[in-house]
């Protein structure tokens, strides 16, 4: 790449110059002398749900053969989504395409410019800059602004001052703001980074990993999210509600530092991760639990004409074909033998069922977990905490761009045997209690046919004592400390992603 090529790329970024994109068959032979830029399904992004399928193409016209499915073009956090048909980036105008193919060759100034820079942008794929067959950059982002009101029937009283907290908490907040940067180094190597901030948190790196891809296989190394809870694999902009359920709040895996191996076919996938424990890098809910070692395994199978494609989204517009996905995962970690790790064994298991059709979607999940001391001894009294949760949510499009949804979630009373040390996160500070969540809401999609900009409102009623349950208090999820009675909250949020 020479100096003139670099200058062209910088100029294109400053001016925001975009070129038309045209869909082509991925197996079509390219004209001699033209360079191939990465199609949209090769973009190195963590969550491929930012690449929407056009509404008129919700039904696959030419489904790929299973043997052609490959993770070598899917450097993504959840590879189970097939994006739209390959998009070829080109700098030719429509009038140039209509000219005769055979022309006398002549040398022009463009021949001295080296490799051409291609720029494309849109609601579907963010901003893409490609320099040659291998090197390309894609930039995307997300922002969520909301106003919320929380009301507690019996707020707690401060033990030191004797002052009771106010019943109502309200205000504006930025739930999330993030930038995602994917870089394709070669056809087989991609780099991904995500920086951002969540409500009540600090601006930081949330993901940073390298993907090595070949055919059906992928090896990921760095800071990433282990594939454990189905709801965690959904982009915040593709949820039904304005945020995740209380089940996901309790068992959210956060991000971990380690390696993960993926094998992906059209209807079946398996992920095996080895890391240093849950939430050791970044977690929106809960505290880190660093371990000496941690193993995470998830497998899933899909029925329907699209297989596993698209199930990391809960937004299923009209025209979406019927599909079913069954997934199961497990996690085990052990710590305390090395400096800085938590002296706890953690075992989690989950099973989930996703069903969708034309304008509707359902997700049912059940999770159980156990915490116990990693190194029991006569000095420290042994303890064991067992917890479980279920969640059911669904949405339906009453109009083309208006969706209604409902949810029920239950986090059972934690069963505690023995006296846990105070450093263990997630252990209730008062008499154990269960918690239930009942929710309803609606979403209006501002740009017809697209999911990137939406205005949502939801209402949830929480029955149970938060301080006696496994559900953490969180400003991000509008759950306030409550040691008696119940609470409810109402939110209105505008969310924009590109």
C-alpha cells in the first residue's frame, strides 16, 4: 500500500464518501484484473446482528448447501447467524457497468495509484473500509438513552443513621454507549475490539480478541464472552425489553480471558472455552469470580430452513420462516490455589428453547447453579449455595413496525448450607427469598423495515425481597435494594445502532 492509497482512504473517511454495493453470488468467478473485497458476511464483527437481512429477502431464495457453511468467514462472538447475501464492494458506477466489457487497454493516472480504496456504509453493516482482498476495517456503534422510574413499597432503612430511603427513584440515564471495531488481517485472521460504558460504570475495553478461522473451525483468544446463557448472546438492541431479564442478571457470564474453540455447521454448533473464570474482564451485572481454571461448553441444534441462522435475535419480523433452536451449556470453574483467585467452585448448567415465525418469537430458558468452597478445611466452615431460575419471553408484531411483548421470570430462593464468607459475590445478605418478574411493553421501529433505531417502553413488577434473593441491585436494570415488600419500574428508551 503506497502513500497515495493511504491518502485516498483518509479522504474517503473524512468526507463520508460511500459507493453503491451490489449483491453477487459468492461462487461467481470475478473478472480478471479486479480485486475482491470482503463481502458483508465476512466482516469481522463480534455480534453479526448489526447486519440485518432486507425485509424483502426474509425468505431464502437460494439456500447454501451445508457443506458450504464455514466459520472462516464468521469472526463473530456468536457465529450462529447467517447474514444477508454476500455484498461486493465496487467503485464502478451503474453507467460504467453498462458499457461494453471489451475496451482497448490504455495507461491512465489511476494505474499509478496502487490498490484502490473502497468505502461503504449503511444501516445494515456500519462503516466498511477495504483496501485489498485481505485488509479491511468495519466500524459500528450503539447508544441507548432512557428515562426510568422505580417505586419500592418498603425501601430499606440505613442501620447506622436510621434514615429510610425514599420510595421513588427516577431520572435520565445513558444505559449503554459503545464502539465496535473489526479488522480483517487476512482471510483467516481477524481482530475485534469493543470499547464502551454502561450505566454506573467506567469507559473501558469490553472485548478484545483475535480469531483464527478455517472452514468449519474457529479458534478465539483474548477477552471475550463465553457462550453460556442464550439471552446473553443477544445484542442489547435486539432484545424485546429495554434490558435483560433477572435470570440473565444472576447468571450473566460477562467476559473472560482465555481461548475458545468453535465448530459450526448449518444446523449444529459446539463451543468449548477455557478461561480464568466468569466476569474476569468485564461484566454489566455482578462481580468477578477469578479462578485457577474454568471450562465452558455449549452445543445447539436448529430445525427449519435456516438452521441456526438468526437465533441470536429476538426481533422476528413478518415473513420470517418458522424455526426452532434447542441449546444446552455447562460451566465449571475452580479457584483459590493461586494468588488473587476466589476460593470457590462454581458449576452452572442451562437449557434453552427458541421458537420463531412470521412476526413472532419465543425464548424459554432454565438455569441452575452451585457455589461451594474450592478448598475445604477444618478452620473454614464449609458451605454450599444452590440457585435456579426460569424465564419465558415473547414478542409479536401487531403492525409492520410496531411490536408488543411480555415476559415472566422466576429466580428461586437460594439454598444455603453452612456459613459463606462475606467475600463471595451473589450471596444474599438477609434471609433467603425468591424473586418473580412480570413484564409487558411495546417497541416502535422508527425507520420502516429496519431495526437499528427504535423507541421502546416497558413496565415490570418485581415480587420478592431483592436483598434476600440472588438478583443483584443494578442501576443498569433499574433494580433497587429492597429488603421487604416489592417494587416496580417503568422505562422509556430510544436505542440507535449502526
